[in-house]
């Protein structure tokens, strides 16, 4: 701190250097103890030279050399010497430790400083860097299959991360793989991407539409390094469909829906098998034999080790686990040897293995300096597959259905940046919300032109504020319209209830058409499931129905259908479906193409079409260019028949 003093504080007109030190002529303070100052220059060096001429010191005299001549010049006797010496030492101490400024002795220096310099506002603190974003997505993990939901499966890492962060207990996803992944990557409902029906199959000339700006592309624009590890399942028939062409700087993973965890082989029918593990745009043959969960976690660690933690990074980790085939290292299976259901035993082992992979990723974030400025989001992609060991208890239904067991997901956010940690959030959140939320955290640009269906829910997560979302369109699938008892008449002339659809507005959830397999599977039954499938809890009054209505807040397990009691609510929600359907684009679900067979592509699932024969025309699916239309055959009709039969069996009946 600098003090200013009056210009005439110093006056030594009555004192000369020849005056005896022991017989001072005492004068007032302003005239006795300080030498008269000559006009000083503006620089510090010039001032010091002037002072040295008045009080010469030995080069090694130190600070005391200034004090002794000072006392003699002021005429101080030996009796009072100690008192003033103590005062002098105190002054020097204050100067030395910075409590006073040396400029106090040099008023000329203070006078030369503009007054504005003392009135300047303090500089604002540097703006914090954008956070590192880690999004972890698991495959087919059931709502009940995490420790903090009461499962017998051990997930200590997920339990700890969720407990220290924010658990999302009103969080929704889609019932199957491709729709969830497309909505995460685009922030838009399926009806706005043309992916309303089923999944993208390996031999289909189909992928995420090119007119969609993806989440990683937005983050790249914001200065992020973007990486993907794991399952893509958003199409690959053209190179332009690949992850590295849709916004990711690097990619290691599979392109199809499910592969062997060790060999990375995938069969899309008898004799239609190929290798599916890719590093960038090349087939990663050399990685065969490595368990995918371990391989993906190791890749994430390598990315973090090679990246500069001062630069923002986005890593999308889409684990293959715990999708079929049920494969796990033996040491994990041994932990669950007491489980009677073999499928459940293997499934539990895979979940625990995945949990340890998440632990390794979290450890790498801390080791390489990312953790303190990171946001970790954990999500499942759909409900658990009960026929393969998964459990959604106490929710109704399973993967592939629009009951809560198919669309209610496990989700939590863990981050040191969260303002209100260690709590459970009931805010309504959907998987489309991650797009605007993460882009906003990254300080990216969003506009109405993006046409997003998601909302920025970070204030709801971090601060506990109310969610901006009040409704969710689960889906409208116009191709799945074979509900036996559905009709326009049953939909009050508003909506054909034969069409599979579901929407939630506020507390109310409406389902039409065939929502899919609708049983509840308690944990005790799961031990011997599916051998004891006839003992499952069922609703016998739903056989001849095509409309269901639930107050999902009061009845999250969907046990009390209110469609007959509240026809007014049914009509209102049917009108919402009509409004949504008016914004839908045509479904993209092309026929399979034999050229996609791995035998024609070096034994691997990889892009097979060229840019010149792009399968899309004017935004909708069209015939491949330069290809003659083939005549219909009887076997094609049989294929269609068996496909519909299989769909019915897998989604509604055993």
C-alpha cells in the first residue's frame, strides 16, 4: 500500500553537515530531522542517487546505516537512542514486509503516478475453461440392475459416483438401441429423423440422415476434441455415415448392433457373418481376442493420457455391455455362482465388469488432471432384456416396449462442478436433452434453426431448479400398425389406435396400438425365468385393448388403467399425437441389400456403397441409382411374413 505525504514535510534549512552530532540545535519536527529535498526526477534511480548524496553509506552497512546518521543529525542523545532505534527498526520492518511502501520516503514518485491508477477497478477473474465432457452409455442394462436400485448385482463404482452426484429418477430413454443413440446424437425425436421404426440393420442402406448436425460436430465448433469408443449402430453403408465423418476425431468400436465380445464377429442371419471392430475407418483385425469392455476402457485411458487437460475434450463411451451374447471373464462369473439362472449369472458378471471399467475411466480422469473440471454423465440406452438376464423390476415391461420398463432409464450426473450434490432429482429429463445441455456447458452455439426437441436441463441437475420439460413423445411408429383391436373409432375419430404410439404430458401417459410385452417379473421369479414364465404377474383385462392411460406420477408401475374413467384426458393426449405426427418426416426403413454381405467386403462389416449410388433422394429413401427394379418373388413375401411374426413374438407374446 502506498501513502502520499505533503510536499513540505521535509525541511532541513537550519541544519548543516558540519554541526556537531552531540550538540544539536533542536527545531520543530518539520525542520529538524529530515534533510531538505532537492527537486527530484521522476525516475526511481535518480531519486536514490539524490538520497545517497545526502546520507552516504558504506556499501555493506545494510539498513542500520540509514538509521545511525539519522539519529545523530536529529541531535538525539544516548539516553533516548534506544527508544528511537526501536522506532526505526519498526519502520524498517514494516517496509521490509510490505506493510508500508518505500515510496513513502519519496513523495516525488507518488506525485508522478496518475490518480486514475488508484481508482481503477480490479481486473475480473479469468473465465473458467469449458468442462471436459464424458458420456457413458450402457446397452440393455435394466432399471433394477444397479446397486442403488436394490439389485443383488455389485456396482460399487456406479453407486459411489451416483451418491456423490445427482441421481436422475425421472429419466427417460427409448425402448431400443438405434432410436436412443440417434436422439442422443441429434437432440431430436425419431419422427424428425425418419428412424421411427425398429433399428438400422447391418444390410440396410440406411444411416443417420446427413442433414442432421450432430452433438460432436457442435462440440468441435466450440473447440472440443471429440472421441468415440464403443457401439455406433447408426448406419455405415456409406463412408459418410461413419463416426469419423459425423463429428468424431477418433473412433474405436463396432458399427453394427451386437458382436462377440472377444472375436468381434456378428451374424445377421445364417451364413451372413463378418468381423466388426474398427479403428477410425480401418478394420482393427489386430484387436481380436481382447474383451471389448476392457479394450474400450483402455482406449479411453490412452486418449486421456495423450491429450492436454487444459484443452476441452468430449468422450462418448458406448459400451457393448450388457447386450447379448452373454460373455464375461470367468473370474467375474465366479462371484455370482450362487445364482440359479445361468443367464442372470452371466449378465450380473458383465454388469460388474462394466462397473470396474467405469472405475478405471474415472481413475484416469483424476490421474491425468481432468477430473476437477469434468462432467460425467451415465445413462442406459433402453430397458433390460428379461429373456437375457436383465431386470426392470418393479417397472412393467422390458426392452422393446413402451411400458416404463422399456423407456425408464438409469441415469446420473457426477461432477465437481455441480452446485447441489448428493441428492436425487425428480426433474423430468429425456435423452434428447443431453444435446442442448452439453452444448450449453461447452459454450457452443444453439439456435431455433437447429430444430431441437431437447432442453437444457443443467440448471435442474446442478441447482435443483424445475425442469423446462413438461412432456415426452416416446414415439409414433406408422409401420407398426397391426394392433388387432385398434381403430379410428376407438380413438374417438381423432387417432387410429392400431398405430403403436406413446406420449407423456405432465403426469399423464398414453399408449396406443400394441405397446409390447407387458408383464412384471419379480426378482424371485427371475431366478428361474423363463422356465417359470407362466407364473408371471399379468393383467388379463388388457387383451382386447388398444388404448391405455396412466397417471404415471401416482402410478409409476402402470397398474391402474384410467382410460375408461378419464376419456377427456385420452382425447387431449390423442390430439397431442396428431400434432406431433403433423411434424413427422417419412420413415426410413429400406430393404436389405445383398451387397452388404461381408463376403463381398473382405470379411468385415464395412461401408459398401459409393457416393455415386447414394440411396437417398430428396431427403427420403429411394431406389439405388443405376439399378433396375427387381421383380417381386414369393420368398420375399415369406420373409415379410416371418419378420412380422418374429416382431409379434418378441414384443408381445412368449
